[in-house]
């Protein structure tokens, strides 16, 4: 329901861009970005996980948490997003 999405810091029925994915010592992480910025993921940020160190936090979020990039586990991505569109890009 919409209130659950809002409580997690997400906008329901909205498009996000996945900017990055990481596998860090077994943690499968996805980095979707809310295009209007200024949202903060309120779900599991691995704060209680020994692998979620300041070093990893700084690597994944070098500009702080207010740039719209929401790092979350792959499991949370599957829980809160019901469809994913993939496109192939070409580097120039």
C-alpha cells in the first residue's frame, strides 16, 4: 500500500533509474535513483551488518544521502518494485 512505500522513503508508482549494482562480500546491492532527488531510503541500510562499514558507505554514497541515490538490498528491490525495464546502452 502507498503508506508503506512512503514510510520506506519511496514514491509509489514512480519510475526510478538503476545507476549501479554491487556485490560486496556477498551483499547484493542495487542503487536506484529517484529522479527528483531528496528522498532517503528508510529500509535496511545494513547498519547492523559488519560489512556496511564507513568505507563502503563512502564508496557507495560519496555525495551523501541527499542525491536521490537509494542503496538497498536486492531482496528489498524485488519486494518494493514490481517491474524492471532494461535497456542496452552504447558507450561512445
